[in-house]
């Protein structure tokens, strides 16, 4: 039987080993966080609110497809893609779409290359629609949450992943960023992008190779990500909803929760639409991920849910919680970065 002295030394050794392991874990987490600091420094709550404000300004006229205001928003997105160093598909980031009833719009598309050794033939698409309802019966529908918030998240994710790449971190997949037009016109923009893929018209701007649907590993859509008005749990407004985890490989289905813990973001995560199986299935098909879902591509939707302001004139920048939106963008960034 161990003596009291032996027990003391064994206990002391156990404590030392535990403290060393904890210190090692903290050191590893700090080192991991340091890699992402340049990316996170590109985003601030104040900047996010200002960007949403621009897209909701009277200059953008509610961003209805085919209007001058929609064109202003498209130019703004292209400037951000250029600043992030995204590659163009062809001569321009803008690619014309037909939205029906004689209305022409444009998708804005850019690519962040993956690793030269591992990422040439693998693609992840990250999208958000930037159009909205415009001016109806003399009233401006600014669409702050729907979907200026998603558009702002999209361009900031482009800046963040580009910043990570600049410090030497390579990714296993190319990332195609798409600001969809025509979502309010029966999702004309996402359908137009799918036709480009089906027709062999979407070519890797780095290699010239045709991008096939078999090479698309994941589609990530962001639609309404700035509100805290429809929380999933009572008493918590710091939440995020992700639909479509069932389409991912089983080993990837817990990754969002792991990133939430690992990077101390601590959002309240829901993987259903407010606990309803029927509403989850329905809402999963109401945005631009649907064409990818219908064609067998794993796809997820990030959202903060429909609110009483959705598609109303009162969907204003003042309804956006920029600090929570920033946390959501950080979580999406870490999750996407780990999925690449």
C-alpha cells in the first residue's frame, strides 16, 4: 500500500501534469487564434453597420434587380472583391443574368485560389443575394437584414479568407464568392450560375479548366444574418441558425459547434428552424441554395431567421445588431476555413 509520502508525490505529479496539459492547450489555442488575427482585424461592428447602411441608402433604391440602385450595389460589391484580391471569371466580376419580364441583372463572381498542390480541382461556393424589393408604390424597401446583412457578411468573409491566405495559410479548395442577383425574381441569379456550370461556361480563372459540378464540394448560402429579433432560445439574442447539416459528411456535422467552442465565440446554435421539422425542410428550400440541393450538392444556409421586419419598409439598419452580426461572421469564417 502506498505511503502518505508516496500519495503526496503522486498527487503533486498529477497536478503538474494536468497544469502542463492545460497550459499546452492554452498555448495551442493562442497560437491558433494568432493565425486568424489578421483576418479578424478586417472586421468591426462599426464598419459592418456602415456597410449595411450604404446598401440601404436611397442611392441603392432598395436594390431591385434591373434598377440603377441595384447597379450601385453591384459596383460596391465589385470594389470589395477587387480589394480582397479575388480573381475574375473572364473580363469582369459581373455576369449578366435574365430575370424574366425583360429584366436584366448581374451576378458578381470572384475566386480565391486554393493551394497550388491540393486545391486546383476542388471548389466551395459561398453566396448571398444582394437584390431586394426596391421602391414599391413610392415606398423604399431598404432590406437591411434581407439581405444587405448577408451581402456584407459575404464581402467580409472574402476579405478575411484573403487576409489568412496573405500570411501564408493555404486552403485545400478554391473558394468562389457569388453575390446573387434576382433572388426576388424566382432565384434567377443562382439558377443562372448553375446553368453556367452545367454548360461548361464557368472556368477556373487561374488554370482555364472547366469547373464541373462534381468538383463542387459545398455551397454555403447566407440570407438574413443581422437581426436578433427572432431568438431560438428564450433570453438569448446571441444566436445563429444553420440548416443543411444532414447534407454534410457525418464527420463534419459537429464542426460548427466545435469552432464555436474552440474560438470562444459562444453563440447559441440551432440546426433546425425553431425546432420544427416541417419549417426546417421548407425554409431550407426558400433561398439560393435550393438549386444546389436539387442537384445533389451539399449545401448549408446560415440565417438569423425571418422577423416581423422582413420585406417591410421598416427593415432598416437600426434593426441590425452589428456586434452579434460580427460574432456570426467570425463563426462562419472559422467554419468555412476548416471546411476548405
